[in-house]
C-alpha cells in the first residue's frame, strides 16, 4: 500500500439507521453493527421495520407525547395536527416532506427519526473507536440492515477500509440482489450470514414479496469463487411458515451443495420489534404469532441433525 | 482449579459443608445489630487505673484490660472463633476517640434511618454513668470541632465538603502485617521488640520515649496472648459439657488451635486462618474503624494450604468449609459511626477488603488454587463481607481465573471489585513505593490502594462535592441552597467572554475547596498524634524498628491523606454543556441558562432539552471526554501541590454512598440534572445518559488519568443478562474486562439488571427512567417500551435463569 492510500479520504456515502456497539449476537467477538436503511423484501415478521423503507422515516410515541403543540407550530408544511380530542398529534404523510423539524423541537422525545447519511470516512472513525475491543474479543464489524447489498458501493468501500486496518468483517444479507452487486463486497468479507427464508419459491414470493431465485443463484455462484469467506446460513424460524419437515429438509439439501458453509443457524421468531411498528404507525401483521417454544426449537434442531448432513445446526439468540 | 468446584457449579448441588455455612449465615442475617458498650467500659476503667502513665502506655493497658476481662463467647457450630465485643452483631464504641458521637444520638440510634443500632437500657446506663463523665472534653472529635478552621467549617456546613469522617471513627484504611504475625507468632514479634528495646539506653535523649513505646507494645502482646488462652479455656469448658460427640471434637480442635495461635507461628491452614481472624478482631477492638484489610490472602495463606494438602492433613472441601466459616465471621461485626457518616457510607460498612490474583514480587502470575477457593467462598456465602477484590493482570493471569471472576459477577452480588493490576502498581509507585514492593499492592476499603504492614495514611480523609464547583462558577461563589457567598468570587458569569474564563472560574473554586480540605487534613493529622494504635502497630516492622507508632508516622511508607472527589460526571457534563450551548454553538445565552437553573428548569423545558442533548460523558464523545481528561489532570495537579508532614496529598474517586447526600446540597446543573437529585457515582456516567453501550462507557472513563488518582477510582456498570446467560456472553465479558485493562481503567464492578429490577421498573416507571436495555439491535429506555415488549424482555431473563443466580 502506498502512503497516499493511507491518508486518502473515503467520501463514499450511505444511508443507515444506526450503529450498535459491543453487540455479541452478530458474529464472533464484540462487534460494531451498522444497520443500513432500505430493503426490497417485506417480511411480515421483520424485527426492524424502520429498516425497510429507503426514505428516512418519522416515528411517533403517543405515550411520551405531552401534546405541547410545538411540532404542530413548527411544521413548515402544516402536516401535523391535533388529533383524538387533543390527546395526541397526527402527521399527514402526504404533506410531510421529512424535514424533521418536529423531531428537533420535540422535548418529550416522542418524535423519532429513522435514518441518516454518513460517509465511509466518518463511519470508520466510529468503527475504529472499538479497536481495542475487537483485539481482545476477535470481534469486528457487521453490516446489517435492511439489506446492505442495496448499497453495494458503500458496503464495498466500508469493508475495504476495515480490511486495510485489520478489522474483521461480517455481513448479514438476504442476497436478494444482482450478482454484480454481491461480487463487489465478496473480496472484503470474512464471514457472510445469508438468509434462507423458504426453499419453496411460491411460498417465498407469497410471504416476503419476491422470488428466492436470485438468493439461491447468488449463493451457488459465489461458492464457486476463490474467496475464503466463512458462510453461515440463517433460517429465521417462523412457526407455521418455514418450520415444516419439508422445508427444513429442502434447506439442508440445498446447503449440502455449498462448499463454504460452516453452519446453519436457526433464529427463533421474536416480537421485540413490535414497538417500532407502533411508533411508525405500521400494522404488525404477526401480532398474533407466538414465538416458538424452547422445546419446539430443540425438536426442530434434532430433526435437522437427524438428516445427517454433517453441517452443524445451531440456534441463535434471535435478537437481530 | 479444584475439580470439585467445577462440578458443583455445573450441577448446582451443595456440598455437605454448606449445611453449617448456611446455619452460620442465617444467624448473621437474623440478628439485629446492637450497640455494645462493654469494651468502652473496660477501656475507661483501664485508662483510670493507669493515670499518670504516658498516653500510649495507658492505651495499651486499657487494651490489655479488655483482653483480660471482656466476654469470651464461642457460638454454635463455629469453627473459626473470635469477637471484638461481647455480642455477635454489634457496633463498639471507642470512647477515647469519639464517645460524644453516641452522646448526640442516645435517643435516635435505635431507630435512625441509616444503620440503626439497638441500644439496650443497661448499655445506655453504662454510657451515662461511667463513660460520658470520664471522657467529656477529651475525645478527638471534640478536639476537631474546636480546631476546625472557619472556611473549612463553612464549606462543611453547606455540604460542599465532608470532612468529619476521621474524627468520628478511628484509623482503619490500612492493611496490617497479617503475614508476619501468622508466620512468626506473637512470640516472634515479642522477641523482635525485646531485641530492639535492649539496644536502647534511656539516658540517651529520645530513648525514653522509645522505651515506653516498646513497653506498650509488649503490654499489647501480653493482652493478646491472654485473650487467645481465654478462648482456649472457654472451648475446653464447652467441650466438657457438650453431649454431641461431633461438636465436642470440634470444640477440642478449636481449643487446640487457640492454644497455638496467634502466640506461636501457625503450622496449618486452620491455624493460619484463626491467627488472622484473632488479630482482625483485636485491631478492630482497639479502634472501631472501617477498612482493616486482610489483603492478599491467596498469597500468604497458600503455603499453609499447599503443605496441608500435600501432607494429606486436609481436603479441598475441608479447606473450603474453613474459608466459608471465616467469611461468615467477617460479616458479623458492624461499623458504628454517626448518623451523617452513615449516610455517606451506609450498610454498617466494615470494608474488610480481601484480594486475590495479580502478580508476585518477581512480577509473575500469582494465581493459585486458593485464589479460586476464595472466589468460591464469596459465591458460597453471599454476605456483605468480606469485600472481595480481584487484582487482574491482563498480561499475566490466566483466562481460567478471569472466567471464575465472571462466574462470580453473574451471581449479581456486586462482587468482586475488579481491579486492573498494572494501574494498582502504578498508584503505589506514585505513592513513593519502589516497583519491587509495589507489585505486592492490595485494594483497601472501597477501591483505595495499600501495602501490607508498611503503609500509613487516611485513604479517604474528606470528600469534595464537584457539583458545588459548577454552581459556584455560575453564581459567583454563592451556594444556591443557602444563598451565602462561601467560595471565592470569580466574577459574574454573564460577563464571561470565553469558555476559558468559565473553566478558569470552575478551577478557582476547585482550588479553594482543595485548600480548605488540606487545612483540615493537617489538623486531623495533628489530632491523630494523640490517637496511637499500638495493637495495629505491632505488626508493622518499621514501627518496632523506629519505636514509633503507626499514628506518629512509624510505618515504612507514610502517605499524605486522601481527598475524594464526588460528582465526576456532573462536573464534566455541566462544563461540556456550558461550553457547547453558550460558547461554541451559542444556542443559549449564559443569562438564559442561569435563569433556567434558578427555576430548576420549570418553565424552561426547552432549555433543559438542549442541556440534556449537549455532549455527555459516557458515550465515547471526544467533546465531553477531553474535558474529563483536562479537568481531572488539573484536580490531581492541584491536590498534589500540597504536602502534609507525611507526604504528598493524594486524590481518589470513590463515593461509597456520598453522592446521594451531596446531591441534596446542589441545585439544578447545566448537565440537565434537576435540583437536589443524587450526583453520579464514582467515575461512572450519569444514569441513563450512556446511550452507546459498554464499550463507549469504557472508552469515556479511560479519559480520567486513573493512575494519578492513587486512592482509587470506582466505576459501576450495569450489565444485561444477555451478556451473562450464554457461553458466548461470558467470553465477551472477559474480553470487555481485558479491554478495560488495556485502556488503563483501574476498577469496575457490575450490577446485573435482573428480572426483579425489570418487574419493579415496569410497575414503578418513574423511579426507573434511566434504565437502559437493548432491544433488537438498539438501546432503549425500558420504561418507554410497550408492555408487550417489556414482558418479552422480562420473559427472556427468566428463560435463561438469570434471576435464579
């Protein structure tokens, strides 16, 4: 590496929701997780609904709102009005231009802003803050989302910067993207987490809105490359959707084809994201769905193990 | 590490000895603390009988009288015996130093809010008829009240400094030479004293004082010898009456042990433990004080345990039982102090700090089997004493040791206090101890530093309220609560043109308060000359060699007293908010800010929002953290400018519970903290302001120059069950601790956010506003979450069994 490369500023920008430091759930060690904004799938169980839209979004917590009226007054578009006999306020989404003036004036912390733009350079400053923790824990960064590969240039630039300074990299992706996008990040990835939500294409399309073809093809094609990333296939275990013998068997059968696979991880469905649906004013379609019991989870793991694929089956915390 | 403990942790089956330990432990928990005035009565009589002798001789004779005549009791099922007073759980009164403290509280001591002691009518009578009449006008506390300088008194009376602590309780804050006593016995020490005494010639000027001092040490040793004998006699008598053969055998073993130690050198692990505890009760009997620290028990007891084990004299289970029994003994005595001091350090805090781990005097790993067993004793017993500390050397101690430490953290008892070994060594060197000896440092009391049998100091002489310093700078030297101008005048803040002027004002108030405390400290040092402690000095080799008491500077290393800072985060955040809002961004004017503070933000909610959103310490934000580095370097410089007759004055940051009463004296602050609320504790961020997780907290805290705050720095961190309920979590907590050490932070202790806390927070959200939890990849205030999500988080804690820990 030439000296000028070290000092060259990386101005590539991306849109993210937040940075979570010292996470222990998204790869080895203590990790800084970057949640990117925007995803082309629409999984009804999604635990980070604020990551779905590519636009910055406004959240509103009625329980914290003191109905002081400052946001109503401050809105340049007159998009906010009193509502519900003056017990709360309401935003007309058609009028709102997302200037977030209301977010700035709110004193009760009732208005939230989801999304901001950041350069790779600034992000690296944040990431580097935890270098000592990466060192002792063998941790690093994880790009999550949303769907990171909707911003492939940004991801590739960020991952490259990390590798230059010896920081371990991981990415969580649905891989619902073009191979050319995927290929941009492959040289810089140490650990790839890829979701297989359902092996049946019709079910996949019905539930998450898109076909699974791109995902499966991407996995197979990348598997033929010389890149030495570690691959974990993740299966969000959604009761009644993808936890059938048939689907689990199909998942294992597919995974057997992948040379780079190290493990399959089951992430039990959870409802920790339900509060964010409330804040975004979105309908949480899984309201009635109960998380799988520990017994059910153990039994499903046992079933997958009984298929003797030789691939370790693990259960994740399901936090993300 | 002993295999049996591993299995125990895994299977959660209590070994047989836990039956006895549980019995002993319940007795402590079920006994209400009382006042115990037997010692004070005997001491008073002893002083009367020795009228005309030099003070230290009278003190020694009064001590000996206590040893000869005090009640000697051995309680059911005990294996390690000894008690400073006559009652199993009691506070004792040291009449010579502070009789008047009880005098002021005779009617309230039984029912006061912090640390009540039941005072029985017969004890009250003894006090009124015998103790008070003799000591009136003679205590150290009265001397202090007569001599305290005016400006120090004014700051004290307005809650800006707290400086009475040493006048109301005795020396403490020291680590006696336990190892020397255990290895040589009183007989060996007596021989050393006699050798030294024989080299004196009382016709030489100065030798007479030395002669009677050494004589007083011999009187002390005689008293101790007799007291141990009396315990042996009591055990023999009890054995002769005992019908149960098992207990009879135990009593005879106790008798045999007490016949041997502390008079003769200990030969076995059991004798070593008994010798240590005898001495512990005797130095506490001499002077009721917190923080007599047994220190590095895993080092000086290790040869005894290893020898016994190799010879087949003891099993690891038997050794564990003895340790556990000793642990219960440590929890029996209760520190007696006045109501206000109790408020600053609540919970009958004996602070007997035991420490494991670290390095030996060649600098190599010192962890041994006993280190693990001592951690296990705290896991078994789970009482408030001893204060268990770990010296962790990130480069030398093994991961298995760190893992055991994390297993103890998981139990949520708040133990151990985790110390970074390298910084502890640095602190000792900054106190003037060469590296070879500094390797042997031990944590003292709360998080202070010490060196066994060699170091004299008050580690925490006085506390300075840092919240008041900001208040003074914004009110031109006025105290908001009283309306009185009691600090230096630093100018009207509305006329400050720059941040530097404001910071300069804060520094001037810091300098003024430091000066007032130093003046008081010198007086306490002077008064302390009349408070000799020959029983303590007995195990300080240099006290014998110099024929000079610990109280007179006889120890090998004498250190200037400790000045403690309280309200670290409040100070940093307030300075950062003024810099950011008034000078750097101009979002508000100084005038407006002061108006808002005057009204405790009522009607100024917009200003408070800006204050709360200003950069905060604890988030790895250089804006706030650089202020921390600058201001705390200044404070250390300022304190180190002063010297006492014993050495350079020493700074430390350890609130115990003083951040709450100090908070009651401070109005609203630019940090956004409302009036009269508690200040932040130790070097921890203010509650609920650390939004970026544990690594960010650690990075911020690393900006304090820890090694310079030689009386220690205290960090409290909250930890979520997720960090502890899986193998991966345990591994990551280990990595977090290693990182903390690499960053040069001195200390941390953890509060586990358990299921009970979360349920309470759900029911009583107003009192848990700052409780942060992680939810699906983000950090949130628990009370702001919807009930379904709260329930799910509570459910997860249960599911993983953390609450059962």
